């Protein structure tokens, strides 16, 4: 049964860069425990919208509501404690650190260790260190990277590095996960593994919003799809509706004669 609870509401968001209208009065609603896809040709405004949601860009107009509370703009440090995690189109990892250490970074907001306990290597510090380690390893196990926990990140394949970023997002214990082109650079086997992971996350109660160019993956994985083109929302609905929508076909293939 489809959820009716709204976890994220995007209301009339607009953003202009000089003469370019990157987002033009965009509104959409993401329901809990769903996978919501945002698609569109290059330059449609997809990543700009993600950057607005995650506080990296100040919009010109509009507002965001997460669990019925308004999100502050330009304050990305408040999102993870609130329950929002993100991966990036261009992987952002600490290349010279181990896989485990990268994932542990996602745990820092959930380890309230007093500074004095850290300095004195006290019991509280030891306790939270064990908790963080266990939960980071659970995230790695979920994405299938437990054997790589001690590996230096730069030695991994591109697809494996994407999964490390995914595991780091999971370690932050989010309610909502934003995935920016998660399948980019993955081979067919890695994409199949990604599909399995996302579907398992939905079964566990997570809500996911993803930007993705692989239409086969999007149609398999999403309950709702929003289509952007030149900063405008041109269509929204279930995969079958989007697949046959004339404006969507035109945006991807051109209008022709």
C-alpha cells in the first residue's frame, strides 16, 4: 500500500544564475517509504534542485518542508542531524583513508562523546567508539563491502567507491536519502546490486530521492518520477505515465519536424 505521509515538500522553488533560469517555480512532494526519481536531460536543473534541498545554494524564491518543518537554506550542517543524507554526482570521499574510516565519518553526529573523555580515553569514549564501529560495519555489510573495510579508498573500483559513499550516508541514520546519479560509472553487475540495495532500503522504511540518467533503472526502482526540463517541471507520475508522456519524449529526443 502506497504511503500518504509527506516527508519532503518543495514549494515554488526558483533559482536564477545570471541570465539562466535554473529552476522556475518548482513544486513537488515526496511521500514516505517511496523511491522518487528526478529525471531530465543535461542542464534540466536536477542537481541545482538537490543543492537547494541540501542547503548548498540559496534559492531566489520558495521554501522546503521536511516532516512538516521548514528547512533552513545555506545550513547543510543541520541536515544530517535532522535526518537527511546525500551522495554526490562527483564522488566526495577521503581517498587516502580506509573504507571504514570514511564510513565512520557519517557517524560523528551520533557519537556524543565528551571531549574530556576522548582526551583521557575514558569509558564513554570507548563506548561510543565501539558503537560507531559496529554501526559503520553494519552499513558496509549492507552494501556488500565488509571485506574492503580496511582497504584504502583510492584502490577501489569506481563502482565500489560509489558504494562507500552510499554506506557513509546510511551510517548517518537518515530518514531521507538523496542519491545524485548513483549508477554513474557502474557496470551492469554493479547496477543490479545497486537496484537490490535501494529496494531493500525501501523495505526497511527509508525514503529515497534519486537523480538518474539510466531510464531502465529509474523505471524499475521508482514509484513516482518528476521530469525537469530547462528548470521547469514538465511531468510527474508513475513510471508508465512518464514513459508515454509526449513532453518527456520530446525533452529527451527533440521535437523533430
